[in-house]
């Protein structure tokens, strides 16, 4: 391979890395990608002088991931701001400043509810300032290097057109309410825990290791201070922010004030702004504009000199409960919403500039503890100034609300999950969760029916073609209607989708089992189960005792499986699937063994001959469990080239590290000693 061919290969792999890791839209198979990487590594082995830090062989994914816990000592300490809670305190502080410096001016700014990050810039050969380091606040003196994640935040300028040798800025990283709601909706759809508030989610997103995740979740940043730079930009804070804004740097909302009256009026103005913003505020900051005056007003070792933060008092109203609405989410979980009116006005409660007439009631335990029922009276406030919450019972109702025993949508019995407060409808044919369950059934990790995603599945449900899993295999009977309505596209596309459905009948039963949506039974658990039972009907007859005898199948999972197959509607759907020709019998596989029985094995890096999925299937076929993460329960880590953080964690935990060759030897009967 020539150097020109090597360079072209690097560009090609970078393109496919970006398609896979950053855009979630791969154009080639994993195998094809692996072959490109093998060719690259072979060339680099022959010509090590060609290797540079930006080679695809030297980085993980499409964007280099940062290392966990890399500490950075701040050039300028990132201190907190002293809080005050009354306007009298604000006026007293302004008077104190004016007593010493009568000409002092003040910048009054929005205090974003996020997390602080500083950005260090250095002048490049082009005369521009270039971002060289982004760091979290940490303990105020030492933070964490998060440069890789900062680079994918759109508001973080990578270059600034200012003629300085160096500049350091400090700002607040935050998540918009729209992005926060989108994230929690996705979590709910995937049956995962939602984030508590935008600030916590922003903090976790900035500090996690993969910039692709940061990019996907969406973060923003406002600059609120110049930490270090030449005197011409440091002298006056308000002018510095205005200059940065002229250069395209997003800065906090701010206003320059002369008197205490102007400061208080601006604080009220910011208070009125809160309801119009797509992000949370947790106060207003008052800063002395002339930075030279600030050190005359120290506030202690942990606080910045010359600053105070005014915290708005929480608004609260008394409301009367009118109705408790019970809904079923797309994961089958019951949700409770309280509908109420302001006890004084008889209208929706007015809080933080908005009308509020409903609030989430979380779960039955919360309802019982808060004594929530029709006619009861409760204190209402806005958590984080955006999410309405009840804050105690003022007048108890005649009767505390009790959740129904049956699903309000499909009428099937409800199940309360062990050790949780969640109540669920476990009927996969429940209309409230049908789109999610059928789309999941068709997904790549389950029946792998290409094109049948949420949008098409929802359209087919709305038109009455799908009411359960079995109906997917009856769609061929409606071919002409589907073409006429264009639900699946024109004739060619409709036939393609129907052909995909037909071919999925031959899938291994482990895919079918995973697709049924039984709680706690994903693809790997389904593989384990179907290694023990020769067919799905055999699994359906299994007792809890038989199931818990299988490694890693606990009582909770066993109970979910037996409850699913005991349900008459589920039995009918499974019988229909079998009658429609969907395979339920496991093939008799060759080259399988129990050589890895009881072992949990993790793969990391690029193996010499096996692809990641190929290696995991080999582990499973030979009785082991292929896991995606390293823990104390991990038996072995199989490490290939470019092994990353999993190798570091395995070494820290004392997990044995082996090669692909040693894994194959174990499968062939030559057990490695731990």
C-alpha cells in the first residue's frame, strides 16, 4: 500500500466512523468496517512512521473520548457567589459598595441553573484565539478536563477573533427545557429512569466520556465572566461581555446599573423574564462592574469578591384537588396527574407568571403519603421555577385516592413491581403501549423486520391493521388495501416490507422471545433461556423453580416469565404466531459446548480475527454470558488492540485479562487458570 492509498483509507474509515458514532446512520456492515480497520492496521504495522494521533486506529469512535478523572488545576480559582435572599440585603450591599466607591457601577445578570465551565484560549499562528482547554469547576481549585465534550457544544466558540496572547472565560453550561423534556420522553419510551432536573442532566452529560452522547443530548453555554486576559478587557465587566457578544460569543443577559433602585428594578425585570426563557434560572447576580474595586469586598475563602446572588423567593398557592387522572404510559406504567384549582380564586393557580392546573402525582405511595384525594387542599409551588409540585396537605380529603386494580385502557389486571412503587399493565396488546411494543418486536435486536419502526407501526395501528404481534403476519392479506392507501409506500416498497415480514418467520426463537417484551427478558437473557428449552412452548410450560435453576435468572425475572405465559391473551397471541408459521423451535446447533458455563466475559478493543458480535455469540453458544460492562462479577476480559477504559477498570478490579487466542483455547477445553 502506498502512502497516498493509506491516507485515502484513513479518510474513508473516518467517514464511516462519523456515520456510525456521530450520526447513527451507518452505510456499511460491521464486518466491512472491521475489514477496513484490519487493512489500516496492517499498513501501520508495516510503516509505523505513518501513524499519527488522528489515525482511526488511535482513537475510539468517531470523536476521541476523553479519559475519566483527568484533573486540571485552575489558573484562576472558580469560586462560588454568596447568596442573599431579600431585597433589603441587596440594597445594603450596594450601599456598602457606594460608601467606599461612590462611582461604582453594577452589572445585574441572569443566574443560569447549570454548572460552571471555564475555557482557556491561546493565540494561534493565524492571530486568532483558539480553544485549548475546557475544565469543570470541581472543588473550585481543581477541576476536570472536559475539552472533548466542550468541542461539541454549539455555543462554545473554538476560535475568537481578538488580538490577545491568551484569554480565559467562565460560563454556565445548561440544558434547555425542550432538550430536557425530549430526553425524559426517550427515557420513558425505553423504560429507563428519567432525569430529575435539567441541571443534573447537564452536569452528567458534560462529565460522561463520549462526546457523541453530549452532542446527541444537547447542551448550551452562556459566558458570564472573563477570568484572565489583558487589562483592556478585564477593567470593566459589562464592556467585556459586550465585546465578547460582538465577537459571536453567547453571553448572559445583563444590564449595567448605577443605583440600588436600578439594581432592584433589574432584578424584578429578570424575575418577569423567567417565564419566557427555555432554560432554568436560580436567581440574579449583582457584580461590581469595575473589577479593580472587587477585592475591597471579600466574602470569605469560598466566595468571589465583589459579587452577590439574589435568590427569588418560591411562589406558593393553596389548591383544591378536583380530579385524579390515571393514564398508561408507552411502557405500561401507570401515571397519575392531579387536576386542581386555586382555592382562593377558583381559577388555575398563578405561579412564576404561568397558570397551573395540574401536577404529576408520581405513584400510589406518594399519593398515600401526601394524603391526596378529591376535595383535599394542598400547597403548590414550582420546583426549579418550572415543574409544579405539591408541598404538603393543608386539608385532608374524605378519602385518599386508590389506584385501580385493572388497566383503565385494556381492562387487564395490573401488576405492582416488586421493590418498586411502579404499577404496570403487562398486556403487550394494550392499546396504550401498542406502538412501542410492536415497534420493539420488529426492531433489529428482535425480529429484525426492516422499515417497521414507530411511524409505520403507529399508522398501521391507527388504520386498524395491527392489534397484536400476530397481526404483523396477517398484513399480507391486506396487500392491495395497503398499496391503495400508501401506508407502506407504493407497490415495490409494500412488497419489500411484506417480504421482510415473511422472512422473519424463520428467525431463531430467541429473537421472538426477546420481541415479546417480557419484563427483564432482553436479547441476552432470551439466548440463555433458549439454550435450555428446545422450543418456546416448552419455555411457556416452565415453572418458577425450573427457571431460577438457570444461571442469572432470578426470582423476579422468573415471575415475569411465568406471569406472561399464564395470561390468556398472551397465550392466544403465541398460538396465533405459531399457526401463522413463526418458528418456535431451536435449531440443533453444532460446535456448541458448556466450556464457558458460569463465566461472565467482556470484550474490548479490536480482536485479531473475530468481530465483536461474532465473539459474543461464540461465548453464548459455549455456555458463557457476554456482558457489555466490567464489574466485580466479570470472570474474564478479552482484550484486543486499542483496548480502552474497560481494560483500565478490569486491571483496577483484578479481573483476569486474556487474549482472543486464550478464549478460543478455553472453548476447546484448555481452561485458563484464574
